[in-house]
């Protein structure tokens, strides 16, 4: 927007401030349908308007990318970031900014050609800040998803000690490459740290196995073997067994057991311990 | 020139590799080991690679060769202390240490060799050797 139009917009915004805010809030409140209090909305709108007025001040031409508009960009980022975290939709966030158009139209009739041309110019700028808002909204959402994925990664890969020299990894949920990698590294490190010659990978909680996941499990077993530890896989569910065979994955000489209990009994015997059930006590 | 020291522990030879192995050094280690196995009549060789950050195909092949040489001289080879990162790399490269036995640390390696010797030579304690029946556990 050139300097002249900026000056006109500045005058318009400052002289009709109250009416503008009223219209703006009314437009936006309609779309948000009571999910945000009017007082809160008014505060946000006034904040954006204040920043816009500040950016238009000084007689230079108004552009979103310049240093003059730094404050405006910060306010918009904060607004859209908050909206993203509070679970508002993209439309609802964008409308908060586009409400300014309606408000401008309401306070400045466009019945002559000059006014109309001005309005189109303001409108273009509002589109620009609207796009900016949408972009930061998307960024905030992406950051949210990345955070959650990381939290999921951390919480889902414990390596537990089952017995002297026996550690186990109960895998739960969906295994993707990133998680499989983390599991693999953590398991191998635990083997070294605890000097356990046996590891059990329990996949009872794994909902599906594809070739890649199977490949990762196989690699883990191979790596453990290279380091001098034996791996047993337990808890393969019927569908998964069918998938493994259907995909033609070779588990070859890797020991697989039906349950974690069987696997533990197996490694204890392999480690030289006797596992036996005592005779049932007679009930007198 | 550098040499990798070979230590004698009873009838077991212990080699701890602490430096980067070059071709020359590796060849010399092979020769030294063969000599020492014959000289001491050792029955086991433990190669400790805890200090190695990288095991490439060259070192992998060297370990296999040492294992094969020892085998001919009636000594069992155990490679101990491989780091997780090294193991992962070897698997990713598709290298398996053919004919080499592995253990997590020197202690477990010694135990492994001891067990094999016991199996081969001294069936003293019948209980210890007996294959464990799948008792009524399942």
C-alpha cells in the first residue's frame, strides 16, 4: 500500500475507532458462536487494531514485511498461536482478521469510485495479514503435533529388567521406523549397561507388523547377537503371524514364544536355571 | 612399531584392541596370536573391542580370520564388548562376523569359554550337563 493510502487508512482507523471495533467484534462473534467471551474478543481485536494503527503511523507506505509492522506481526502470531492451541479451526482464526474488511465497509460507504478503489486497496492489505495469520496458525499446529509425537516416543519405550541377566521390552502401539530405531538403541544400550546376555522383545501390544517393522526387529536381534546377547520374541498375535508368513519374512533361527512367561522360562533354562512347578499342595 | 599386547590368563589369551588397526598391525596381531596359541597351548582367545568406535569390513574380516586361525589351532575365539552403535552399523552393512562368538563383556566371555571347556572335557557333575526337561512348567 502506498504512503498516501496508508495515511488515509490511518485517519480512518483513528477517527472511527469505536465504531470499527464494534462492527468487527460483532462480525467475528457471530462465527465463533460463543466459544470465546465478547470481552476477550474485544481485547484481541483492539490489540490487532492498535498494532495496525501503530504500523500505519509515520507516513511511510504500509507493508507487512517491513520493520514498522514488526509489532503487528507479533500480535497476529500470538493471536493465531493461541487459537491453534485452544482448538479453533483455521476458518475461525482467519475470520477474526477478515472481520476488519466488513467493519471497514460498514464505516466507509463505497458509493463513489474513488472510495471503492481505496477500499480495494485496504482489502488487499487485510488479505495479506489474513494469509500471514493462517500461516502462523498452521505452524503452531505443526509444532503441537511434533511435540506430541516426541512425547509419545519418550513414553512408549521402557526397557525393564525381568530377572538377573534378562531384560525385556514390551512394545505397545504402532511401530514406525523412528520408534523402532529408538527401541533398538535403548535395548542394546541396556544390554551393555546391565551385562544381560538375554533380551525378550514382547510385541503383544503391537497392532500391526509390516515388512519395515519386521526388518527393524530382525536387525535388533542380529545386532544383539553380534554383541553377544540372545533375543527372544514373544507375544506374536495370530493376525501378525499370518502377516509375517504372507509377507514371506524369514524369522529363521530366532526363538519365538507365545507369551512373555514362556519366553522368560525359555531364557532361564537357556541360562542354566531350573524352572519347575512345585507339586500342588494337597488341600486338606 | 606399535603392537597389540596379548595377555595370558590361564589357558586363555586376552587381546584388548585400544588403537586404530591398520593393515600392518592387523597382520602382525594375527601372527602374534597364532604364535602365542601354539606356544601356550591356549584353548580360548578373547578379543576386547570396547574401545573401538568403528568396525568396518576390514576389521570384521580380520576378526573372522583370527577366529578361523584359532579354530585350526583348537582355540575358541570370543569377541567381547561390541558397542551398540558398532553392532547396528554392522547389521546395516549386512556384515555378520562369520564363525565368531560374541559376549557382552570380558567376564561373560570368560564364562562362555569356561562353559564350553566344561562341556568338552569334564562331565563331572551329571546334574549340570543333563538337558533340562520341560517340566510341568507350561
